[in-house]
């Protein structure tokens, strides 16, 4: 590495300071967005969990052949809904999800099960799109401002039609989720078919005051859309947290680099001053 002059070192320090300003600003913005995103997920979780329990209970009481989304079949083909981010600079947020998705795909393929992908988020679309994986739907720029609910409804409709028409035998949902307020993790769920209660015995009988099929269809639509929406809310909050942490680490690293390069600059400047003094002394001696 060529020796840098004090001027070059000064420019390098200024460049690091400029980068630090950017990373610090991104950390502050992500922290502000995270607070709002966390409020939304904590407000949505009770309703989502109760809706899941209701469908789980219904699945234990009705004929598994009607409606078709309650039918459990041998798994020969499955769909994986993968929710990643639209942007990077968020540490291992996207890479951990992609790694877990590839592990699931490999595990299914070893059993002779075909896996089709529905990708939500630009990072997942870019990664799997370049590698020849079978992709049914791909959505990017979903998290630009507010979550695009049209994507939620379209995805829910596609999954429902494919399962009802027996084009797939299972649907999995993979996304990052806030485990606590200060941590997140990839979560894989069995999205379809609906899970049934495992307790044995008589659970009672449901009586429908409206048309049974109409009620179940409306409830299923609500479940599919809301669970997808919640997964996107969870992913959005986890992304802001991951980016806040990544930018905080980048800011700290920039501070350390500034300190290190400042010491190098002071040493180089001292060497330059010493060299100039020696040249002056030698010139004076030569003139005597």
C-alpha cells in the first residue's frame, strides 16, 4: 500500500465522517419507523391469534372435504410464501430468510416434493429470480410507504384457488417476526391446510344462523388475508429493527475508524514537519 500524504489522509477522514452522518441519520429514521411498526403489530396480534384459534377449532368439527381448504392431502407439491425486504443495509435480515427458505426447499426436494415460490419483497425476487427456481408470483416495492394491501388480497386469492383446485397440497409462510422488542427471528408456519385441535373428546357442535358455506368462505377469506397482512407487518417491524441495529453498528465502526485515521494523520503530519525541518537545516548548513 503506497504511503498516504497528510492531505490524502485528511480527505479519507472527511469521507468517513460523511458516511457516519448518513448511517447515523438512517439509524434515527429506522428507530422512528420501528416505534410505529411495533405499535401496529402488537395491536394486530390478539385478533390474528383469536382468528387462528377459531379456524383451528372449526377444522376439528366440520367435514374435512368441505370446504376444500380443510382437506388434508398427501404432500406432493407445496407453495412457499417468502416475505423479504425491498431494501438492504439491514444486516443479516434477508440472508437468514433466504438461507432458511433454501433449507426448506432442499428438504422437500429430497422427499420428492415440488416447491413453488410466491415472493414478496425485492430482495427475495432478485435472489431466487436469478437462480431458476419455480416462481408463481413475485412482488417488489411492497414496503415503500404503507404495506400494499392489494398484494395481500391477490396472494390470498391465488393460494386459495390453488389449494381448492388441488394444484398444491400445502402452503408454508416464511417471514421475519419480532420475538421481543429487541430481537427478531425467521418464523416458518403451516399456512394451509388449517391445523386441527389435537385434544380428544367432544368439543361441541357449531350452529350457524347464516348460510354455512357463505360463513365459512367469508371467514376463510378473512383469515388468509389477515394472516398475510400480519406477517407483512411483522416483517416490516423486524426490518426497521434490523436496519437500526446495522446502522448503529456502522456508526460505531465509523467512530473507531475516525479515531484510528486521526492518529495516522497526526503521525504523518509530524513526520512531514520533521522532514521539512531537516531539509531546512541541511540547506542552512550547505550555505555556510
